[in-house]
């Protein structure tokens, strides 16, 4: 947003509210199931070793990473990084998060198309997120609608990335549930409910992220479209 515009709030407030709700849901699920030990009392790192071996991913390295909920799989280096709370934790939440990240490792091994597509557009998205709003700003200031529309097109990469993220994350969670069950690490019904609760809460954050990206994109479309209508 380049200046205060009440219209911006109309577009963004619902999306930002959804983002806030998603964050509260994640925090709540992690707090609840982060205090419930898994039935086998296995640390996240131990779960990772077992699942990696079971899934035939012995080549994936395991590392620790600072922060909370910073867990991720790095396909470039074939490394699974777990935060200390997850790697050293024995909670149901640690079980869920570890399995989810290994789900991404399975996607990488299997050449999962949505993951490949998302990885392929990362460079363009990184450039577009910075260049897009600059082109929009210049186009609006100079009243060059073609330049502003070009900025919207470039900026739209962020929304495309958020959209591409959804199948990647949902599939990783589905793989996590299957892997935990098949490996015999998820047999208790309450524990299964807890893992699903954590995974579902995390998935909602990606839905909210997409909503926010689309809301901002639609605002720019509305803003630039208004200039075109006034000119006519």
C-alpha cells in the first residue's frame, strides 16, 4: 500500500484475520500436543532416524536448527533440520512435525511434480516480490497503466507460489500419517487425533497465506483498474 486507503482495509482485513486465526490455531495445537508425550517416548530425532531408515532415505542427513517451529527439509543439500523443541522433544507434536518434514523428503525422492514446480519458480518469485511493487508504484505515480499492470503480473508470482504450496504441504501431511502408521509409530487413537490436529493446523496457515497474497493482488488490480476507468 503506497498511501492510506480505506479500500485497502476492505481487501486485507478479512485475509489478515484468517492469518491471525491460523496462527492462533497452530499455537494452540502445538501448545496442547507439545505437552503430551508420544506413547513410545521417542524424541523427534529418534523418530526421524527410524522413519528415514524405514522409508529408505538413509542418505538424508539430520541436523539441528535454532528457533521454534523452524523445522524444514532442504532438498538442495538433502538435509532434514529439526528445531531443538522438536528434535529433543518427545511430544505428539514433535512426532507430527518430524513426520511431515520427512514427507517432503519423500516428495523429493519421488520427484513429486508440485514440489518440483514450486522449487522451479522460487527465483522468479523472489525477484517479483521486490520488483513487482516497485513497477506498480512507478506506474501509479507516473500514470502509466501499462507499467503498473506489468508490476501486477510480476507481483502475481507470490500468489502463484502460495497456490503451488498447498498441494505440496497437504501431500506431505498425508505422507506423514501413512508413514507413521506403516512404521508402527502411530497406533493409539488419541495420539493419531493429536498428530492430525497439529498437521491440520499447520495446513491452515498455508491457506491463510494464499488468501493474504490474493487479497493484496486483487487490491492492486482494483487500484490500477480504477485509474483506467477514470481515464475513459
